[in-house]
């Protein structure tokens, strides 16, 4: 089982830490060498998130068993090749295709890899290990940030992409071998088919949670895309760019575990509101131009975004009354839409004003607006009875 867990962690390193977020520390070097504008960089980021959104919709239709393993392995190949391919190409058209394909592949790896790993752990009675799976996101971000900080100037932006692709190839071989679905027995399929759940209209608290999650996706991704570029534009923080991204990854590693504990102590609603508020502060700190504030920004940002995902999924499952798959699918979709939308206006604003300040203010405002919606949701949930109050008021 240890190998399965390690394979799952490596899947998240490949799909999220590199496939989705290695673009952030490499971006400044690409811009300096190729003249890529911030507006074009925002478009590339949005195409990656569009691919992720469409991929997330598609992989939900893949049945368990051999088909799921085959799609997972296809996504693994596509992720490695699209990462390395960035170093072999130059030009907006080629990059646009590669970032879109990378998004599609990341969705397949992230969703199917997690599902197969969690299923394997459940079969072995090791559900208590699942909290460690999500450390792969932070590990991937920290590793890619460290690599770019140490080797970026020596290798150039092309070399960064090529060597990260090679590293993903090595990780991918282990994931290929250790993460898969067992063949499904014909009789088991009929016996295990669940009774369809009744169709229920979403409650007002669920709608507010969904809207808040959309705003979180649109707000957090501005920092998630441009943090290193933001710090590189200011003389006081120029040397911290790649190091700050590494700090972001290190802070993200325990984020899911820590915020899950906060949810148990404070209640899911309150923990989510607190996480949004902390993240908004982290988004705004680079405006000060202070190196200390920049590092604190990385800690607060990295320490919240994985935790917000964890808390939102947990709260959504509680509010759904058992329709977990449907709710998580809806939350993933609106989060993906937010990520598609967020980088484009941010990049346009920066291109016109020459400053990231307005983009950061808008991103923080979106995250805080989400916190207000959550506060309204907690109030409405509190009127529904003791069980709903427990979600908002916290338990032991």
C-alpha cells in the first residue's frame, strides 16, 4: 500500500505541481527571452485551465476498471510530452496547444489518479492515509520552484521545461506501475450497482457555497499564475521570485491536513471563512513591495488554497445529503470556470497599467466576496437545525 500512496502523490506532483503550476516560476524567463506579454501569458494560463475544465467533465464518464486505467495512462503520457514540448517550441500558437493539452492531461491524472489511489487504500483498510495524498500538490510546487531557483539561469526557460519533463517521465513510470484499477468482476457490477439517489434541488447554503467556490477559483488563480512575475517586477523582491514559489509549495504540503483539523475544531463554515480571509491578505501583501511581506504572502497563499479545496468538498458532501459525486463535480466545474476567467482580465489590466496592484486588489476582492457568501450560507444553514448548526459552530 505504501507504493500505491507514493504513486498517487507522484501523480499530483506531475499533474498539479508541474503540469499546471510550473508555468508560474518559468514565466518571467520566458517573457524576458521571447517578449511574451502579460496579456498573452494570462491567455496561456486560461487555456490551460480551460483544458482542465473540459477534461474534468470528460473523465467523469470513464467507467472503473481497465478503461479508467487506460485513460489515466494516456493522460500520463500527454502530461509528460506537453511539459517537455514547451521547451522544443517557440510561438504563441504552439504554446497555446501545449498548455491546453497539459490542462486536459492534468484533469485526467488528478481525478482518476486520486480516485484509483483512494479506492486502493479503502480496499486495504488504509483510509487514514488519504490525508497524505494531497501533499503531492505542494511537493510538486516546491520542487519545481526549487529547481527553477537553482538551475533556471543556467538552463534557460527551454531547459527548465525539458528537464522538468524528464523528471515527470521518471515519476510517471512509478505511477504507471503502482496506480491502476483491478479488473472488475461481471457479477460484482450488477450486485454493487447503487440505487439512484432522488433528484433534489440544491439548498440555499449549497448554492452560496458553490458561488463562493467560483469566486475562489477566479481570485486565487491570479496569484497562482503571476506570483513570481509580480515579485520580479519590483527591485526589492526581484531576487525572491522563484524562492517565494518554493515557499508556496512547502506551505501547501500540510495545508489540507491542517485546515481539515481546523474544520473539525471551528466548524466547516467558520474554517472556510477564515481560510478565505487569510488568503485575501496573502494576495494583497506583494503590493507593499517588502521582501518580508512577499515571503509571508507565499506562506499564506500556499497555506490556504489546498485547504480551501479540502474544506469545500467536505462541506459540499455534508450539504448534499449523500449526493457526493454530483456535488463535487459541480464544485470542480465552477472552480474551473473561475480559473479560466481570472487570468485574462488580470493580464489585460497589467498590460494596460504596467502594474499588478489593480489585478491583486480585484483578486482579493473576489476571495473576500466569497467569504461574505459563506457567512450568509452559514447563517442560513444555522436556521435548519442542530446538524446544520454543528457544521457552522464547530465540534470538539
